[in-house]
C-alpha cells in the first residue's frame, strides 16, 4: 500500500485530497478493489475503487484519488488507508498504511497559483508547490490553490525536468500568482518511459 500527495498542513475542517495505491507482490490485477480511509477511531471517512489500469511508470500500482474532511482541531492527526481482502486467482489479504498530517488554525488569505513551462507556455500538472507551510500539487490545468497567513513566506515550485523556482513573498491579502518554470532535463532521474 502507498499514500501520496498528502497536503500538509491543512486548515481545521478542510477537505484533504490524497492518492491511495495498492500493489500485489505477484502482479495481480487489483482493478476495482475497494480501499478505505479510516480515522483514528476506525470510522470510514472515504472510500473508492482502484483504477482500471496501473499508474503510468509503475509495475502494477493501482490507485484512486480520495478526499475526506480533516478534523476540526489543530494538531497532528493520523489516518489509516486499508485494502480489504480480495478473492481471485490469488487470495489477497487485508493490508493497511498509516499516514498523518498537521491541521492548523484557519489561514487568513487564499492564494491561487498558475504553473506553466517557460518555453512552451503549457500548464504543468502535478508540480510541487509550497507556500509557507502549505504544500500542494498543481492540477491538470497547472493550477494550485490554498490558504496562507499574513506575512513573509517562501514560495517554492518544482516539477521534474524543470529548474526549481524559489522566492519570498509578502502576503497581505488574497492573491493570484503565476510562475513559469524553465526546462532543465534531470540528468540524475531514472528514465520515465
């Protein structure tokens, strides 16, 4: 099991989007199998069926994007992603993965960020964005949004095969930002094909 793209911190009571995946050590097809997210008390807070095909670039990792409402109290919280037993040619036993995140008091200002490739002007999906203590990823349109408190914060934007963008921003109100990342092939990254 794996859990990724967990935004942290998030505001109290905010929606928390995550990706949950599962893989069989025998490379069985897990398409349609249900995974659940449980809170600290064992209550199901979200569930969904795994993808029809494995995630690109993986050897049999089936995944689903889930969302649940975070707790209404600031602090560190843990959840469990759980894959239930699945019958088939191979019996798949239950598996789980614990993950956590921090919830904070509500931030004062909302930001929206557009991330594009500097040479093609195309939107960059799944770009890593950190503004202050908020960490999120851009969507398929290269857009990311979140909340941030008033004050001087660091903005970091990164996407594979692009130069990292880093700047300090003085946040005084809601804002829309645009960042263009310059292409730069990663010579140390594994081949993505």
